[in-house]
């Protein structure tokens, strides 16, 4: 198999991928959220190679993926809240940030030297089969170069990382489409660091009220969530939010049954106004509209309820330092 080859997730391919991880190589894997770039979390050299392949700043910690709750308990300190959330919402798109255990086998570099560790059990059957076959924790950031739009198909991974990855397991398009929700339980108050595939309401139904980064001072936010601030998920052309009109030189990212007319090109996240469908389509459609042929991408308003919070979060990051004036200004 040539470097970067896209292969179907047969048992033989999964066994091969596990061997590659054991040799310190990088393998791209499907998860229910986005494709991940996997490496052996206990191999300092492999984790270093991963940071380089992504072009990721060393201060931005990685999420550690495991197959079982017992494996997670060996790495992070589970209190009663963490136990309840894990039992209710794992496997699934929820990442818990916990204090590291004394015996934690994950190399410090994976967590950017922090005293905490981010853990999740993914729901995707291919990811779970690989984790079971490998038998050790795996770091897996989204399988894109740092700052780019996250990949939701194997082809997106190949376009972004190409030969930097030894193998790409093709699990088809990701059913959730936005990354996991990151929740810190390292302090007394549960703190939502990144909205994602599990809604705030689903978490609060299990452990009661959670705080968000908007509730804490900026300095605390920067310390508890390195790498989560600022621009990310960015197309190469400007993105303009809450558009109520669109120029003939702009691409339109529509939502709902009444898309704006007159754009140079258009995609509709969900013609029926279904937020889960919109999340699933978000990154692929941003990529499709990301062309120098357009002045920018105008995005229609999307409700911030449920998984809409994650959609709006990703879109805001795509605009963070690239303001595009409305047409005619
Ligand atoms: O859905 C997902 O979570 C995907 C799939 C592949 O599992 N992975 C993903 O990883 O989105 P990544 O590296 O793109 O995002 C991980 C986020 C980072 O923004 C990082 O700041 C946060 O998790 N994180 C990791 N460890 C942390 C820690 N110890 N404390 C606070 N935040 C942490
Ligand atoms: Mg990412």
C-alpha cells in the first residue's frame, strides 16, 4: 500500500493500521464527528511527528481516544460527575477533560504538558475496532492541517494531509459532522470549552448546570483551553455571517426553505431547517464553496439552539480575523 492510500475498513486493513500505529506511524481514521489523525498516545516520538504533520502549535493539547471506560479510568481521574456522563453519553461525541492519574501512560507532550487530559470513546465502529485491535490509547486531532476546515470524508483527509499519513481508513462520510463537545471537569464547576456533537442540554440533563467560556474571565479561558481561542476552521476566502442579502460575486451557504437568490454559487445546509443535517453538511459545503472565484462566502442565519451552537461556533471561528463587508459597502 502506498503512503496516504484510502482503503476500505476491512479486518485486514484495520489490523494493518494497528501495526502501523505500533511502528509510530500516523493513520487517519473515521469517527462519528470528523476524521481523526491517529498516533500512539504512549509514544513520544509518534506524537511529535503528529504535531509536525498537522503544523500544530505544541501548546495545543490533543484528545486521547480509548475503547473502554476502564481504559479511560486508567488515564483520567473520574469523579461522580464524570462517571455519570461517561455512562450516559459514551461512546459518543463528548470529550471529558479530567485530572491525569499518577499512572497515566499518555506522554505529557500529548496534553501540552498540562496536569489534565482530554478523553473520549468514539462511537464509530471502525474507530472502535481499531482502538480494540491496537489496545493502547490513541491521540487523534482532526485530520487536517492546523487551522483548516475539519475533514468529514476520506477524500478531505487526502487533500489536506496527503503523504503525511501512512494510511487513510475510509468509513464514509461522518454522521455528526462537527467535532466532539469538550467539557472540563478539572475544576469545581463543569466548564464547556467547545460546543460540539453532544448538546449542552444533554449534558445538563445528566449533571445539572454547566458554565461556558463566556462566564469566566478571558485569562482563565486562555489557561483552561489552550488552542481553543481565535481563528480556526477557516476557508481561504472571507466568510460573512447572518447574511440577509448576497452579492453576485459571492457564494451562498443557505439554511432553510427560502435560500437567498442571486449568488454566484449556492449550497443549502438543510432545506428543511434540520440542524443535525446542517451539522453533517457544514464542513463539506464550506470546502465546496471555498474557491478564489468568489469574493467570499455569505452564510444565512442559523439558530444557535442544540447542535446549532456548535455550527455557529465553527462559523464564527472561520471569520475571526477576516471580516468581509456586506455587498455594496
Ligand atoms: O470530535 C473530535 O473531538 C475530533 C475527533 C477526531 O475525535 N478530534 C478533535 O481534536 O477535534 P482536535 O485536536 O482538533 O481538538 C481538540 C481540542 C483542542 O481544541 C484542545 O484545546 C482541547 O481539545 N483539549 C485537549 N486536551 C485538553 C486539555 N487537557 N485541556 C483543555 N482542552 C483540551
Ligand atoms: Mg481540529
